[in-house]
C-alpha cells in the first residue's frame, strides 16, 4: 500500500467573490518561500494583484508567534494582496490586526456577494411576503473561441464559460476559464480552468507542453520537464477528489 502524499505547507482556493483563500499549514516564511517557488515556478507576478484571505485552520499547532512582516512580504512578492485572516488564535490575531489584516472568522466569504456579506442580515419581518414573480432562468455564458495563436504576454479569460483555442498558445501566455479549456494546437504557458472553483472543469490539449496547469485552484508546474508519455501529445488534466488531498490527474488521450 503506498503512503499518502504529505499535505503542502500552503494551498490556494478560489471563492465566489474572486478572492483567493490561502490555506496555511506552516507559518515560517522561509519554508513557505521554498514551497511557493516549487508550486509557481518562481513567477513573481502569478496572482496579478488578487485579494487573499489567510486561513490558519489547517495548522497542526498554533505557533508562539508569527513573522507577519516576512509572511506578508512573501505573499506580496507573488502579487497577492492579503486583506484578512481566519481560524487563528485570538492572541495571534491581535498582532495580525496591527499588521493591517481584518479578522474574518464570521464572514461568509464563500457563497455570498461582497455587498451582502458586509452588512448584517435583516430582522425577520412579521407581515406576509407578496407572491413572488416567476424567476427567469439564469443566462448561461457561452463558449469563448480564440482563432489566433496567443503570444507571450497575452492573457485571455473566459468568464462564466469554456475557452476553446483553435491555434494554440506560446510560452509566456496565460489562459483562464471558469469552465474547461480546450486547446487545438500547442498548449504552452499557463492554463487555469475552473477559475471560480468548478471541480468538474478540465484542460484538454492536442499538444501538451504547458508551464503550469490548474483546475479549481489546484496547481501543478513542470520545472523538471513534462513526462514523456504526454509531452507534445494529446492529454487531459482533471481534478482527482477521491483522496483526502486533491490532486491533478494528467492522462494521455487517444484522438484517432
């Protein structure tokens, strides 16, 4: 029986508000720096200024102190903007507040719009509510098709739907989709599917060779090269949720 892979010192999850949850199992900046370099390939602009909430609920033991200056500086180096914390001992949370972070233990940040989460729920009304009007079905976002090759430095985001690349993409380009990503041609650069947390999203490519892939916030980089079985070949990436720790499965595809 194979041993379970150890949990990463830091993981990232997306929320409905577009913020990023940083799940911390370690607070030492030096150790986190090593892990971030392995996860993100040393790319300092990976997160592009996204707001981040630091979640300490997965810490095995609360530390005696936290180097907030070092921790925040490290995250900002990757263009994350820490705005708050949750699940931290009150004695440590006081120092976090002094560092400019909000305490968000009771904030419903996963499934509530920002304006609604910022105000208390209204008191229940006694009078009967009027009959509700029929609610129209939500408009489904369509698939975004890109006909031209994507060059280094270009970024495309398919908000609310799938993304189809008909001419591939180069190293240094980035594609993001709330749904799945389909690439007919070379898949290079960075490909992030399920950007709002959709675990069923996939990445499918006819010529697999990216720098980084992500599904629902679970990342994998290829600093040591892409496995020979899938390098330059048709492959798909999907999220494996069967075990305790979510991982990415990358499998060859037979398209003949």
